[in-house]
C-alpha cells in the first residue's frame, strides 16, 4: 500500500489556510497513487502548549471539527483516505484522537474502537480482528483502510505497550505529540534513526512503521519534520527533510532501502540541528505573535553576541533593533558585520551623593540598560529577546526585566550548551571573534575549583549536576555517586535551592528538554534539604506502618490482639480517603438540615460518627 505523510507547517487556529494546505497535499498524494495520507499531530489544533482552558476549549474544538468537515467535503471525490489528529485539553485529561476522512465521512478512530468494544461487551463477545475498528489487547486503536489493517499511537509509551501484543498489522502509524528534544534521539525522528529505537521496534513488530511529524514552531514547541516510513531489517522506505515542508511518500511493501545519498540526514550532528530549530522556532513565534521586529541587548558577552546572530538569522538584519551596551572593538565588529539597526545611549549614572543608599554596581547598570531596552521595544513595537540560559535562571541570575512581550530562546539550555551553540554558529560563518569565546560570566564557579582544571571544565560539571537534579529528577545520593566530593554536589544544590523564588518568574522559552525549569518542583519556605542516608538505619514504610499498628493494637495489659494488622490499618486508611471524597456531599446535607451520618467501627474499640454538624475533615484525598 502506498502511503503519504503531509509534513507541513501550519498555524493553530488558522483553519481556512490550514484546510487549503491540507487539500493541496491530499491532491498531490492522490496523484502519486497513495491510498492514505497522514497529517501531523499539531496540524489543526496545535501543540499541548497552545491548548485553551476549559472555558473556551469546546468552542475551539467545535470550530476545528467544522474545518475538518470542510476538508472532508473538498477531498471526498479523491480516491484517498486521510488521517487527521484532533486534540484538546479538559480539566482532568488530554483527549487525543485521529479522525479517518474517507469519501466525505468522518470517523474518530479511537472513539469508534471504544464504541465497538462496548457493543461487544454488552453482547458478551470477544474482539474480532475482522472488524474495521477494534482495540488491541493493550488498548491500541486498530482500523482498516483500503484493505490494510493499521494501528495508530501518539506516544512512545503507547508504542511500547503495543510491542507486548501479538497483533499482526500491515503498518503502525506513529503521530508523536512530543516536540523536538535535542538530547533525545527518539525525538529527532528520522535524523536520529542511527541512534534511536525505531529500527529495533520495527524488527520486533515485523511490519512497517509510518511516522508523521509537523514542521516549525507551535508556541513553545518546535516540531522537527524528519518524518519517516521504515520497514524491518533497517529498511528506509522514505524520509522527510529536517525542518522543511515535504510530501513524504512510500510503498509499505518495499523491501529495498533508499540509496545512501537520499538518507544523508540520518546521524547528523546535534548542535547544527539545535541551532536551526531555534532559528525556525523564533521566526514562527515572531510571525505568529504579530511582530515584525525584535529588540536585543548586546553587552559584549558571548551569549548576547550569539543572540543577535540568532535574531538576524530568524527575522533578517533589517528587523533587528540592537541596544549596544559595550564599546569594545569585538562587539562593534559583530554589530557592523551583521548590519543591524543599533542604539547606543549613554548609560553613565550620576555619581551618588554622600551617604546615598544607591551604589554604582553592575546589577544597577544592567537594570538601567534593560529599562532602555524596554523603551526601545515599545518605540518599535518589537518582541524582546533575552540571552538568559537555564543555568543563570536556575541560580536566579537571569534578567530582571519585566515586560509583556519578551522571550528567552536559550532559556531551556544550560550555559555550557549555549557556549557549544556559539561555536556551531561560528562554524557556519565566523561572525563572532575568537576573543569573545571566554566571555561567559559565572563567578559562582570560584567556589568549585575541584570540579575541573579551568572555568570551562568546571562549568560543564556544574551544569551536569543541575541537569541531573532539574531534568532527570535525581536525588542527592544518586548525583553524589558520580562525583568524588559530595560537598561539591551539596554546594551546587544549595545554590539551586536558594533561588527557589526566582523559579516562579522565569521568562517564557522554547521547550527543548525533558523538563523545563518552570516544571522543576521547588519547595518554598522549607528548611529541609536532601542529604546522604547511608548507614542511618532508615525505616521502610512497611516497618513504620507496623510500628503504628502495633501501638494501636495493644490492649490494656500491653499484649497484642490477634488480627490481620496490615489489612486493619489499610481498611482504616481507605475509610479516611472515602470520607474525604464524601465531605462536600455531607456538608450540603448538613446545610439542608439533613444528618446522614453513620457510625463507623474501626476495630480495637475505635469508632466515630460521620456527617455530624461541624465536622471539619482534616484529611486530603491522598
């Protein structure tokens, strides 16, 4: 069966333009003989970072469905079916389905499979693999199109669950809703085929996989394109380019892999991909937010010089407004070569009077410069781009600017990664002088000389500790196992904890890692810190529960009563949980003058009555 992937860039909610592009790609695919065209996850309803709250999400979904119906009517005369994802956020969960569009009909596949499963349940029948729609043993939606049985999954976890079944299909369709994560080979899709798991998974399945990804920025998410159609034995049937729109078409029965010159992108270096992703994401963000220009502050640091290069690459030199805060010749050289519009105000501050409270500091000067940057952005109706990185933000050392329209492109990259990115940008064209590559301010490293022989080595190790804690969620003992001196790890984590309040005000940025700083669980107002636990005789939770139960099960003489201890205590906990869930209903009855309380016997002489007036439930649902 010949299948096509519409690897396209769209703007979420711009339904008219999106439908027009979808129709054009469907016609091209049909002309090439494809029987099915698959659209990326964010095509109609956008990425997860763009979902509306519950108050308007139903209205947005209603318009998306109408757009999908319009699409179905425009292609109903074509001999091709289309698979289009629909997704929206409710108060409690993410709802995702793939709609099969064929001859003017719309069939939500997962919903159809669930309906069929419910029908079979009421009829006391097992799932029939001959049905057009059914659920596999692990809940994967299976449908039939043009005689081919296909499964559809949206996450790697769903794919892994499907691998545990013996379900034999003609193809598995993977429509990832996760965006580009530069350090995850699986998220790189076709570019990472040499290092990720998809070849191995297809060999386990024994049939082809079709992976459809979108292109470009959708809010804070960047989708890489890089779609693919592969078959067992590392057979590459077709791949899409990285960050470019394309119609990717292939015959799933093909047994010979593409020639190597057509698969050159597989195994490409990560840093150039990351920089290209940032450029594309910034371009799309500026356009989608309705801006034409961006404003940047260039203070001579390596990060600020990289930022102005990124701005020029994203929106062009004529659309960059640079506030130049350094008069060194290297900075002037970069600005001159990039040919951007500059402003160079006089930032000198009045000399403080005797006994004045304000002192001339770098922090005060930075605040003044950022105030000028905000004024420059207002004057030109520009989006402000900040040079903040994840390391600086994690330690509370980022920008203090508060402005409605700003973005930190490097905010999900640690400082060491930004330095590597600057080297990558210079390999493309040597704009930044080599003398600038030592300009990264991190005075906190002076406390951690044992981490390396020089600042760059120390920064790399410092960032690795932050990564282990913030992104990987490792505890103190786990992180310390990688270092000779646990006190160094403690020192880095102390700096992270001291900046807890700053984590609540980090600027918006692209999602490029497994966990962004805003999602890091900082504990505000807590004096406790994680510490080493070896040889401290820590009790496990079962032992602790046993001690509690032993205490409440003693009679007056101190003897233990014979009963199933764990079950009695667990029953009590279950009752407490149930009372928490019933609390609102009981209060409503009390307000209406009804007392529906009941006596509950917890055993061992313990009992109480629920539903009494004035009862304040002290327990959470946990």
